[in-house]
């Protein structure tokens, strides 16, 4: 039997090994005055992977290689995705479409 993936808008940020502040804020969902080497959703360990980013996923720890996309899933979970898979699976979403989808979701939750 074949299945088609349901359309869902996700947030994602590509790890380049040096954009520490944007990645920290993305993974922790907040902007703190100082960054830590670990958090609820990640930790840094350069002995495990180049760039040092280890994502804490629902299935355990996943190494994020430089160039991987870090995706925030529909349940708020994070996971790394290889660039080739990301390119085949996701397209950029315009702000207009994002606003429309959020408006429709809000209408459904109030009915």
C-alpha cells in the first residue's frame, strides 16, 4: 500500500557549524542573554561530530552534521535532516500562505 505525506508547514534552520546564536534560539525557543553548551533539545560535543551539534530527539540522540537542516516538527520535536532529503521533501513557504494556514487553524480551534 502507498501513502502520501500530509502537507504540514515546519520550521527549519540549516546548521553551518558557526551560526550558534540563531541555532541556540531556534532549538530553545527563546533568546537568552548567554548561550549554554546544552539545553532541553540539544548539546554540543565536538568529539562526536564536526560542528558538535547533537539533537535530542524523541528517538534518542541524533548527530547533526554541518549542512544538515534542523527541523521543528508538528509536535514541537526537533530532528536533523540531510540536505538532499530536505530539498526533495520541503519547499519554502511564503508569508502569505503561512498567515492563511495559521488563520484557518485558529478558526478551527475556536469552533
